C-alpha cells in the first residue's frame, strides 16, 4: 500500500504535464483491468468487466503548481500560477523546476524582516512580484538550465503522522488516483466499469469533459479531495468535515454552480454506507468543483455523484489526510457500484 501511495503522491505533474503520473497509473491499471488506453488529451482510461451499462469513475492526475514565464538578466525566474494557489503560502517555499536536463532545485525568494518597512510587513506579496532563485549568476547561466515554459513543482514530501494521518505533496487528487487503482482491483460488477485518471482538472475540468464524452457512461462518480474543517483556521459553519470520520458524500458544489449531485446516487451512497457500517460525512461545498461538475453536463446529461477524502491544507505544498478515510471511500465506491449494477436490468 504505502509504496504506491508514496509514488503517486510524490510524482510530479502540474496541469498539462501529467505524463509521470500517467505512466505510474497505466502500469497499475494494466495489472487489474481488461484494457488501458491513453486518449488524445492525456487521460488514462482503464476498462474492466462486461455488461449493457457503463459506469465511469474519475480522479484527476494534475496538481497545482507554477510555470516559468521569464528569466531576468540576473538569472532569477519569474513565474505564473497553474491552478488556485494562495499567494501567501508561496514565499520561501522550496520548489523543483522540471527542465530538459532534469529537476533543478530552487527557492521562492523572500525579503527578510530586517529590511522590511512596517507598512510592507502588513501587505501580502503578490505572485507577480515573486521570483525563484536557482543559484545562477546571470541570465545566460540560468538559460543553460531552464527554459520559459518549464513546469515548477513544490518539493516532494511524504510521511506518516499520528492517528493514521499522512502528509504529502499533491494530496489533491493523487489520493483519488490511488483509490481508482484499489477500486478497480476489487470491482466485480455486471457492467463495464471505466476508471479515468483525468488531465487538467485544476484548470477547468478539461480531461473529464473529453473522456466522459468518449465513454458516454450511464452513471459517473468523481473521487476527489475536499476541505476538512477540523483546524483552528476554519469555522464550523464553513466545514464540519473531520479527518478519520469517513468518506465525504457531496450533495452540492459551489452553491449549485458545480454539480448538484444526482439524488439517486446520493441516496445510494448513504444507504450503502449504513448497510455496510462504512463511516461517512455529508459535504456541501461553497467553493470549488470536481470532475463531476463537467461530466454531469456532458452530452444529454450524465447522472453524477462525488465521493471525497477530507484533507487539510489543500492546494499548498503539503496536505494532510487520513488513510482511514481513503479506505472508506474505496469500500463505499466498490459496494455502491456493485449495488448499482445489481439494480440495472
């Protein structure tokens, strides 16, 4: 378990550059599925089982990160953000620039407090005012290593904490990708089940649009992370989700602008969780969307649900999650698909 989990969580893959993650997942799916393909958009599509109905599972491969935009005359890198990142968490972070020559370590530079004016200390430094120091003496030196357009990753991390909690880079949504593999290892249903590791979710749910159009499933389930509320920085009214308290069953995303989960699927998840003593929590998202949002609107409309792993500090260099919740999502997905298929005639 831990080796695969570590591998997918520490692999590099910002939106549009998911090939490293895709290679890992393709290899894993080939062990347990009937067929595995990579589509034109870079999605990994694994298929297992036979039947008249098609069920699609989706979890996105991409992580938030940065891209080199400009190299200064002094050899520093200016960058833009890929995906939703709070500027406040960027300063002084260690990063890895993915170049043609390999990974180049860098540090997002910060002004020491010793030289800051009082008013400056109260302000948030904007992304466009930041730079990455890769230890080069000038532009020519930097250009010998780095090119405009090179992806920039947060430095990889992975470890275990107390109470079966883990921390890692790219928790969103590599834990969901891990779940896809484990679900497909176990699933035995009277239907064609497709597991799709989607590309470019963080920049517009793009891979889910193209893959769901191709598959045209009868039902779809997105597996993603969601914001846990069990830290001092989050109010109870914002989130009541807690690590270790089970799978999060989403009811609605982004105040209805995202997916409004199909009632049949939502009720099915709850019924199955209760019948099998699987711990679960209910989730209503005020902000943020999952692949289900775009899948549900594809073609003539696809009934879609969402199962999520609560996580702390998403879209930052290090997220925290409970392996108990990961296992709850896997169990709930497997049992729900089996029950759903048994009811399809």
